[in-house]
C-alpha cells in the first residue's frame, strides 16, 4: 500500500510531515509513504504581510485541492493555519499530541526576557495578535513587521538590527533549535493562536482505510484543547486581519478557556476566560466567543 502525503516545502513543514510519517511507520511498517511538496499562495507571495494577501487558508488551499483531486491521500498542516471550516469532502483525522503552545522570544545576546529589554527595543513579528499583546505589556516597544521561515526571522535580528523576534515555541522545538529560545512568554501575557502547537492531518471524508491508519496518533487531551480553541475561532469568525487567540487548559473534568479578540488597529483588545466541561469543548469555545463579541460591541476603551 502506498500513501502520498502532501506538505508545504518549508523546513518546518517537512520536519512536521516527516514526524507524522515516522509515527505512522512505527504502527504500519508495511505501508510505503511518499512526500509530495506543494507550493501555497502564502509561500509564493513573500513580500506582503499575511493580512494583505488574503484570509486564513493561505498555506492550505492548494494542498486541500490536491486532496480533493486524489493527487495525495493525506495532508499535514499546522492546525493554527487552518480556516475554521474545511471544504466539502474533507475532514481532520485523529490529532497527535500537541507541542508547547506558547510563543517565545529569541533575543539579541545580553537580553533574557521581555522585562529586561531596553525602552524602545525593536521586536520583529508579522502577527497582530503578538504585536498588540506585546504592546499591552510593554507600550514602549517598537514592533517591526517581518515574515519568513524560522531561520530567516532569526537572521533578521542581525540583518535588521532588531533586539528580538517572536516565534511559536512549537516550530523552534520541532526544528531542534530550542537553544535559540531566550524566553517562553507566559500565556497570561500572550494568549497563543488557536491550536498553536497542534498538527492537522487532513483526509478525504470517505477514506476509511487512511482514517484507520491515522487513529494510532490520537491524543485525547489535544483533541479537547483544539475543539475548544477552534470553537472560539469559529464563534468570532476569526481571520488573519485581526488579533485573535485562544488557549485551553484541562483541569480534571473541567476546561479553562481564555479568548482574545481585538480590532485591526489594536485599539480594542478583549481578553476573557470561561470554564466549561471537558465533554463540551467546542460549545465552551462558541459560548466564550459570544461573551467576548458582546463585550467588544459595547467596548469604549
């Protein structure tokens, strides 16, 4: 049996895809896996910020089309890149265990955390979610827009004379570059993107053979967190044009979900927490979205 796995061509995307394949091989040694690299709009247009190119789905649409056309059997994505709804005929297979969901700072030598940065320090990020939360904690910082893969962004510290850049912990850890992390930003300072650190394995709706193959990767805790955080994403109808985040903690049979929602300019920034039951994570996410949107409408800030 041969399974073709679709992936973006970046170093991180291929690291993630090969990790999934390695896990699947352990349980299915008789299956041959082949990687097919697919260029997405987000990869091809590098000179514009993400919110200028289009909406969520910039890194997935071309891959999804190949899945629909049966050119590939499985697609591996970062779950945080996935739009809130999938095209007809596609669905998520089991979700593997999540990597660290936090954001991190990679800083210039001599700095160790967000609070020892000098006044007016330059920090690079292309994300409004990261930008406005950094400014909420440190209004004096200068945020410089950057894009690119992990290596490119870290290189910009030197090339563009930055004091640091913000990245997802998960990407750096998966790329075996943990030694570059200066500071893990606590989730109460920076709410992560919904499902940050989780992988999305997308398959065709009716492909039971492939679905059964992937069941061995299922991590129940991650599935609960992702359902809650993506429920929130769905409820606020989130896009890359606005600062928006969600983070779910599981405590026994309860979940604590934190949601973040703001406007494009960062003038309004609402953060709220809601407790729910582990059996109803998506419903908790939708409920929190409702509460935050209600507060957002009446926000005078």
